[in-house]
């Protein structure tokens, strides 16, 4: 199953976006696995340009918080910029604001469009595709970025089905962290092509790292402490991949 490594703007600046691209390309060649690199939720045109030049496979040009016309205009500008550099690059747009931040939320993020009246419609999606020229769409279907501390998120399977039936866009589910296994299965069957689970991986990393430090209070070699953390993440990601592939 293909794996997409998402890099946020903050991560791209921390690690250096060009170095990330080289590292992923090295893994792709060495392991011979279908791994792809996505610039996730990029707003800055300069970083979008750098991602395209570095060889990223896709970019989410995220202007979903803006009104529809401005969102279309900014996404179109970013799309043209990236494709002048890399003609084969895939461009994703966000239609419907899903909140921001990979964190545990005590309530729904301010402004997040999680009510049915605010969900992305097929008509909006087609017009957005026409104006912005995107290949993939992150629609508002009930999920939001981060994870809810107490309440489960609810995604609308009928809305996903309607988008699949009436558009030819690849559909991306953002804010997957915290959804049930059945939600994922239903969403995939309804037409979702890509799923993001970044927050749950970060939460698991934090918990397993804290446990490693607690169990080895005298250890000072980072790689020895992080070895067990990597194993925990690897196991969880493998389980998610089997679920998404429809395997038990």
C-alpha cells in the first residue's frame, strides 16, 4: 500500500525542506517501497515553490479559511507556481475550514466547519476544481484537525459518497485521528482516497517517549531511548495500513 509522508510548514523549516526530500528519496530507492512526499497545509508561496523545486510529489495549498473566491484565487496562484516548476506535481486544495493545529482539543476548533449545513457540496467542489485546477480535494465532511479530548468526531458518509459520485477529484480525509476503525472503513468504501492520521501518531510518540525515559532514567544516548519509540510507531502504522487496505 502506498504511504504518504506529510511535512508541515513548521517541520519543513525545522528540518530544512530540501534535506527532507533527499532523505525520503533515499528511503524510496533503498527499500523499493511506494512512499510519497507531501507538503501538508502550506500557506506560504515561497515554501510552496521550494517544495516543488525539492521534488515533493504533492502539495496541499491550504487557503481553506478564506472565503470561496479568495480560496480559489490563492489556490490557483499556488497551483500555477508549482506546476511551472514541476509539471507532474499533484496539487490539493482545502474546501471548508477544518481548524488548525495537531493537538488535543477540549472542544471543536473555532470556525471549523463540522455542521452538515457547512459541508462541502459537489457543486462547490466542481467549481473549485474548475477555478483552482487542483487534483485532490480536502472537503469538509465532519472531521477536524487534531483530536477531540472527550467527544468522538462524526463524519458524513453520504456527503463523501455524493462527492465521489459527482466529481472526479481524489478525496482526502483530514483529521482522521480519533475516528473509529469502522469510520475509516466506511469512508474508504464511500470514496476516500487518502487518510491523514498525524495527530494520533504524535500522541503515540509522546506517550512512548515518556515511557522510555521513565524506564531508563539513567540513559543519555538518544538513539537508545528512541529505538523502542520507533518500534511502537512502526507497529501502529502497520496496523493502520492493514486496516486501510481492508486486511484483518
